[in-house]
């Protein structure tokens, strides 16, 4: 497989580099029956940005993308691309998808099976009435961009999944769109190819000036590809930020739980800044809490990222340290680490630890939650349903 970086450095006759446009979404609403699939969302996506909609299945990502692309009509709201309003319900304005200057790539490739690679990529240009000579150059350049030089005459069904997805990408890029919409484009690829294609997408974005709006439920893809991420939940946007901002400073329990792993334990506030572990009241930990949001007697969840937690075989000494006990009930080996399932007080938890040390069932692991790293959410704050 040709490396995209190499191919980009070769001389080319046509430049497919367009100009990425900013995309503004205001009050976008779409209901199906009584369900708001997309519930009045607002997004300000910058020109040339790699922007990701991340959330669990059914949270409204695809519907949002389809409304941006014009495949779905919103019930309310407005989408502006650059200076052009492409849809505005209140102004009764709706620009057809092929007039929006956007490329689209879907999970299912959607290539024409009876066409060659060349014909598939040329199709959007033919539709736009380009001259034959111009079409040829642009198609070849687009195929070069995705590392498929020399594949022009190949019938598209004779390509691997990864190659088919490259053709879909080439077809979306061939008319230098201002915006590229990608809906879970790597989901149908096997795990190894997914990692390769992820890197290539990132490289591609740095060379083609296009705004990318990317939909995924995969947190690793979102973290590694995005300039910014919007975490979606039940048709709404929970948080927008860079991967680091959301990972390190999640705004909601859902955002914390969906992006990255968390270890959460139940507790009750016994005084401001002190939480007793549910089911083990003697075990108390100190946390930083907002007194306007939490009061004595409130049930809370204390959450921490696994890598911010310290572990010990024996109880560490020292005053005022946040130590909780986990008694190991089940050990799972997952290659680079073990996952230990057990109880912390009443709460069942799964703790990933490096495979350099193995605890046995029945052993106690002492976990330290440094106060600065522990986050407290009101109990019942919605957490994410993981789908892996
Ligand atoms: N054409 C449709 N008719 C009815 N319900 C739909 C339709 N498309 C999507 N939905 C519903 O809207 C919600 C959001 O769907 P979708 O945007 O596909 O979510 P995601 O892409 O995040 O998985 C889901 O509850 C889904 O069942
Ligand atoms: Mg979807």
C-alpha cells in the first residue's frame, strides 16, 4: 500500500486543495415521531478544522451530519457554510446536497459496483459537467492523494475494504469541496487497517485544506484525529473542547465516562470536602467539591482516571491520604495489562493495572486517589453506556 505522505510529495499537475470553510450550526432540531433525534444543537466549526461528533449509538450524530449535508431536512434551525446559508427553516431556505460543495464518506463506502475505480471517482465531476481532459487529471490527482495510483482501471468490487474506502475518499475529494463529512468511515475495517487508515486520514487533513466533520462512537479515533470534539448524548451536545480539555476537564459525568476510562465509586458527603465510601463508612476520602452543588448527606460518585490512581500491596502510611481498598474477585488478562474486578465498599469496579504484577483472587489492592485528581459528581448524574 502506498504511503500517503510519499505520494503527496510527488509533482502533480492539478491541485485539489480547495479552501476549507467554517460551518455554523444554530438551533438545529430534527424529530422522528415524538423523539428529538437532534435537539436544538449549536456548533461553531472553524475553517480547516478536524471536528468530531462523538457519542454512543443513537445519540444523533448521523442525523446531524445528514442535515449539514442536506440529506435530511431539519425541523428548525440553520446551517451556514462560509458565508452561505445552506439551510434555514425560518427563512424557508434549503440548498440541495449537490449544491453545497461538500464531500461525503460513509461507513458503507457506497461505490458503484458496475464501475471501475476511475469511473467512480470521476462520477461527481461528470455530474458537474466538467470537460473530459480536466476530469482525467483531477481523478488521477485524487487517487494519488489517497495512495491508489495505478488502480484506475480496477473494477471496484475487486478492491479490499480499505481500498474501497480510499476510493470513496478520493471521490469525495475530487471536486475540492470546502467541507468533508465523514460518518464512521473506518468502522467496517479490521482493527489493524483502522489504525493505518486513521493515521492516513490525519496526514491527508494536514495536506488538503478542507474542513472535516467526522462522526464516530470510537473514543480512540476521536482523541487521535480531532482538533476539537463535541460529546453528544441523547440529541444534545454535552461538551465541546480539544481532546485534552475534555479528557482532563470533563464538564459532565457522561463526558468523563465516555471519553477515556474512569474508575467510579459511590459515596456520601459527610462534611464539606469529605466523602465516606458507600458500604464502608469508615473509609473516608477528601475531595474538592463545589458547596453550591453538593451538601452534607448527598450521595455522590467520586471518579478518577486509572492513570492518576496509585496502587499499593500494603496500606501506605501517612495522614490525610485518600486510600480505598479493592478486594480482587476476578482477574482478566488483556495483553498489556490485567483488569481486576472487585468491590470498593458497595461499588463494583474494574481496575486496569500493568501486567508487570499479578494480584490473585482474594488479595487486597490499596488504591490512592490523589485529591487533586479525583472528581465528584452528584449520584445519578448520567454516565455513558460503553459500546466496545
Ligand atoms: N429515518 C429515521 N426514522 C426514525 N427514527 C430515526 C431515523 N433516523 C434516525 N432515527 C432515530 O434518531 C436517533 C438518532 O439516530 P442517529 O442520528 O442515526 O444516531 P447515531 O448516528 O448517533 O447512532 C435514534 O434514536 C434513531 O433511532
Ligand atoms: Mg450513525
